[in-house]
């Protein structure tokens, strides 16, 4: 009887101890689960912070690259060209490719606002302006295009290639034209209020009426007036006095060096 009692008491005690062990084991497992969950949360938070840091650094990098990109004016200056107004601010500037009313019908100069030339050509143009002022103090030179980056030249060529007008635009594949070296200028004459005097056609007008090698015939046929011819002659006089040479097909275009000289001694403006 005593043995059975002791055995029963022992069994109750064993069960109580086992139950306590199970509780402790369960609590331990719960603690492990909580710790594991916390660790996962920490890892998740760490990964989130890491991703945010990477994105932040990426944004900084993009912003720095954007700031490094210089505008066209600065780029041209860095390539050695001179703003004509830094030498003579009496010369008028009205860049035709910063407007859409040119032969392409598009704005090609989105951020080019100044007329640049190679220093040699720029100083020569100042000389031409002085000569014009000597002859006609009431008039001034007005620039419609000067240094032209080769990237813009390509856009122009794409507009006219395989058309009857491709003789008026230099092919970039052949080295471009003298505008791309800062050695050519598209120019006319204006009054002191900025209004241009008649030249028979507008600047950038691509037709025989713009040619300079048969102007007497153009006058005879009343394609241009005698006044227009005389104004063209005045423009050629002052430009040639300063060392520029007229282009046969465009009364407004003048070169300061030949293509061969440009390719041999000068660098293309990109």
C-alpha cells in the first residue's frame, strides 16, 4: 500500500516536472521565434536603409553629371572661339537658327545666344565694321550666324541631303563647312534701329536670286533691284577689305579661310 502511494506520488511529481519543462521549452522556443523575427526585421530595415543610401548616392551622381554638362556658349568658348561682342558690341547679332523661321523650319540653337568666331576672324570682322562706319555711320553689320557646332551641321545636312538644296549645306561627312571652324559668318547690313537694308532676298533664301556671280542679269530681269545690288556691293566691299571672301551662291556668306586651310591648321568646333 505504501509502495503504491509512493509510486503514485512519484508519477504526479514526474508529470509536474515534465509539465514545467515543457513550459520552459515552450518559452524558450517562443523566445527563439521572437529573436528570429526581430533579427529578420533588423535585416529588412538594414536592407531598406542600404537601398535608400544607394538611391541617394545615385541621385547625387546624376545631379553632379547634370551640373557638369556645359551650355553651348561655354562649350564654344572653351574651344577657343571669341564672342564678337567682347570685341565690338556695336555689331548687331540676330542668330537665325535660334528661331524657327529659317530654311529648316526648326529651332536649332536651343541655348546658343552669342555670335562666336575664331579670334582671327573675329578681329577681322571688327575691322569690317570700322570700315562700314567710316563709309556709312548710319549703318551697322548684323550677324545671322557665325560659329556652328558640327552637331548642328548634321541636322542641317539631314534636312537637305538628296534634294536640290544640298549645294547650300556642307556635308559633315566631308568635314563640314567653315562655320564649323569659326571661320565663316552669315551677315548683312542694318540701320541703327536694327532694320536690315534690302539685299534682294532674305538671308538663307536658297535660289539663284541669292547668287552673286550674275547680279547684273538679276537686275535686268527685275529679280532684284539696283538698290539691292548696290547694298550687296557695299557689304562685299567692307568684308573683303577685312580679308573675308564672298561665297558665290549666298550673298550673306563670307569665309575667312579656305577649306583646305581650315582642315590643315584649325580644329572643328564640336
